[in-house]
C-alpha cells in the first residue's frame, strides 16, 4: 500500500529539518490550507447558495467584484488575522494594507494574496484559484506597514496557489522545491500528489490572449509568429492553450512546460497583471521548479515595487522558452 502524506505532515516534517524553527511559519501554511478548504467549499456549491454573480463594488483594478471574490477575500483574512504570526496583510481586492486587529499578537511575517484569481470565469464554471506569498517583516515590531509589503520578490520566504478545478490542489514552495497536494474531499485532507515538480526545460505550448495582438509591439508579434512556424527540430509549431485564468494557465505550464505570456501593449503600457499578488509568487514557484520568470528584460523577482497594485508584463515558463522570448524582446525600445 502506498504511503499517504498529508499537507500537515509534510509541513511538519520540513520544519523538523530546522532545529531552531519556532513553528510560526508552519502555522501560517496550516492556516492557509484551512482557508483554501473553506473557499473550496463555497466554490464547489456557489451556484446553489446564490453567491455567483457581481456585487456593486469595483476593485483597485477597475473590475467589478464578484460575490465569490468578496467571500474569498474575507475568508482568507479572517483565517489569518488572529494567529499571532503576521504583522500585516495586503490583498488584491483592497486598496490599502490590511492591519492585524487590535488585541491580537503581531508576528514577524507578511502575507500578500489574490483571493480569487480568474474570477471573470466564475459564472462559466472554469478553473479559478487563490494565490499567496509570504515575506519576513522589515519593520521592528508592532503593526506592519507598507514597506513590509513592498519588498522585492526574491525576498519571499514562501509562495503558492490553490487550484479550484476538476480537483482542488494546493501547490507551494519555501525555496526547496515545489510540491503539490490534492484535496481528498472524503477525508478533508490535502494529500501529496506531485512531489518536487520540475518544469520541462523546453515546452510545446504557448499561452497568451491573442485577442490583444493588434496592440502588441512588433517584437512580441514576431515572437508569436516564430512559435507558429513549423520546425520539427525544435518542436514548432507550438500549440496555443489559453484559459484566461492565471492559476489555470500557470498550472498547466508548470506541469507541461512551454510559456505563459501577458505582455505590455498599447492599452496597458506597464502590463496588466499585478506584480505583488501574481507576478512575484508565480515567479518564485516557476524558478524553484527549474523554470524562469521575466518581464521581458529582467527577472520579475528583481523588480523593486513602488505601490501595492503595481502592474508588470509577465512571462513565466520553461527556461529555454523564456530565454528565446527575451532575445526577441531585447529589440524593443
């Protein structure tokens, strides 16, 4: 009989490798896994409990907030605000930082999260997900502040995401490999299903919204045309696969290889995806799986953020595919 390893057991065993560990970091991951289960519970029955559809609110990106977005945002915050391990949080759905309520201990970690990525797909029952990353605070004590949140991506101590699809998966890294756990609803546990994920060095799939192609730079157009050219020696032409949910498209890229692209264009000169909530965590994951991240010119993880909702062009995927892309984009002005 195969050995079953739960997410909780895996986290505890990893903690035991560090004699000086206090357990605070592990507790954050445990709390996040609980939040993921609570969000999954509502996602799986959303159409039955009347939480599909829009609210009347607009988020910081100018998008109408879905009812399930709001639920996920509140659920993650409430699961994380009282454990005593965090000093501050920030969410893609909120303009400002989220302080830990008075009366609760302030810890040494910082949590940033996108509560429900791909929410425009909710009503169509297409794959969506949650994204998170964790930093160590740089302020000394008490409430955390904006500077605690605005750290470069390479300073992340953990990053992960949850896929709510045909199965629900919790994927994360602490800088020592990328591991995936699939939820078994019958026992309510995440079980290790994908240990030490490694993205192929080169893929056969590209993922991009070609509906924006008229607004791309000529260099970006040339790169996509290159992928479409037939050359059996290097697996071209590539196949296009695009869900429109970063978590879904990224998860496929992580497992199968290839490249995910969301470039800048005439309408979004700084890109559209958020550096802090999407770019940095996904970049840490792909690099720890042997892949590469880029904004077209440099590593996403080296960008110094200047605001909570800063945007960036985002390219993630197989190392060789990203390197070829960068050669094309180096010609941009």
